[in-house]
């Protein structure tokens, strides 16, 4: 699961930045695609734009990970294995903690 997060999370952040920049310069109500005006709601246009940006960024992050040297991947795996996962509560050993 950590490997998926290593690809998806940076892609999510980059897609958010790309969408912010793109839709700051382009009004979604005046957007044309293949010579035809896009007749979607503003929310649908923003959502579709974000998902498309996210897919492009996922591809970029995935290619970066796949092209990394094995030594760098092993170093990442070692660093991730040594790091305490703060999101998950620690399991209690049987007989400890009064239960």
C-alpha cells in the first residue's frame, strides 16, 4: 500500500496545482473541446479536469518510480520499514493493558 501512496499522493498534489493554474487562466463556461463548446456544468468541468490532470500526474509519478534504480527503491523500502506508522494504532500484546 505504501508504494501506491508514493505514486498517488504526489500526483494528487500536482493535479491540484495544475488545475488551479489551468482554471485560473481559462473560464470553464468558455471551454471548447475539438471545436465544440463544452456544455457541462461548471462543477462537472472542474471535476473532469481534475481527474484528467490526476491521471496524467499518476502516469508521471509511476514512470518515475519504475525508472528508479533498484538501489534507490531498496533505500526507500528500508526507510519506509523503519518509519513508525502514526496513522494506525499499535496493537496491544495479550495480557497487557488490563484487558
